C-alpha cells in the first residue's frame, strides 16, 4: 500500500531518511536502502541537505524507485527559479516520484558553497501553489500541460523556541495545508512527553503528523543540538545516560528506538534521521520493535 493511502486510511507509517552521495558512487546509498527495504514504508531523500552539495534528490528518488522502494523527495525554492522547479517536478512524476515534501532551504552561510547565490523565486506557499497548478494541468505562466502530473505533498514545521514561535508555525502550517499540503513533518522529537503539548495544539490542523527521530550519536552531538536548534528538548538526564554508557553508540540507538516506540501512540508516522549512520537504521528498527 502506498504512503498516500496509508496516511489517508489513518495507518501508521515508518519513513527513513537517506542522503545522496557527494559524488557519483551510489553503492553505499543503494546498499543502505536495500537493508531496510520492506521494513519501512518509504525513504525520504533530502535535496542538498544542510547546504552540502550532493547528487540531487531527484536522482536519489529515481534510484530508489528502481529498487522498488517508494521515495519522497524534498523540494524548495532556494536554489532554483520557478521554471527549473516546474521542470524538475514534471521530471519527478515521469520518474515515478509522486511524494514531495516542501521545505525551507537553509541559509547559504551554513553551506559548503558559501559564495553560491540563493534564488528564492518561490517561497513554501508559492511552491505549494505551483504544485497544485501543475496538478490542474497548467504551468505558472498559464499554459496547458501535455498530461497532468499527480503528487502527494507534505510540508514542514520549523523549529521553534517558545510558545509564541509554536503558534506562528502552526498558523503558517494552516496556510500550507490550505495551499495543498496533506501532511506535516515536525521538528525532531527528543522528549515524547513534551511533544504531547505540540500534538494537542496540532490537533486543530486536522492532518497527518509525522515526527522525525534523530539519532543522537554522542554527548557532543547532543550539546550541539541544544546550542543550535531552537527549542530542542534534550534533557540533562538523557545526556548523562549517554555519557555513563559503556557503549555510547548503542545507547543512542536504544534511545532512538524508545522514542519511536512512544511516538507510535501519538502520531501517524515517524521519520528516522541518522545523518551518515544509515547503516544503523536496521538496528534502530529492531530496537523500536518494527
């Protein structure tokens, strides 16, 4: 059953994130995907994640489809104007990729190509509107298309540091849903108890919520997240647990599995993010009982 049908039927979905290579050697990308084939409902492919130049998400999604794995690609307007975005979206449909997540592109100051010029021709709402227009059989210039593409589109809620920020993000999410988003991806969840507050607020959106679970690899990673991610709720107790463990790598995997197991009772899906440790995805799924 497709991701779209599972979400529309109210079923729980399990997604994993795989970054494309910084180069043309796709062996590790394919190997990691094959390891979890049949254990996840789909694989999300970011596009130039964290501002790092890589193979495009369009190619990554097409490679997964060739492996019989349903893919979801991230799209945004930072690096492409509306013509290029529409062309890539049409190509996506033809290549069998019909699941999209519209996201915000990260600022170029964090990129490995800091001198690259951002485009930002379309923001998230504008891009969602462009996707809907394509689905109706027209481009943004008003010309008819030769065949209508089909897409299942989600959106992203950015990190927030306080209640006011949460309300702002929820209001923006309402606009994205009105523009065509059928599900939302939350900020990463580190504390399911605190996440309950978000879910109470998000209930008014009346749409499927998918929560990312990020693999905390070390104490240093936990501290970095606390410093750089607004509102990240990583407790000192959790940090002490990792520090005291005789196998900190395994402890991080256990924590991710425990969070996933708790989120199954709260959300309609999870997105497992490992940032370079994709070879541990199977173990995380084992720990979560999936």
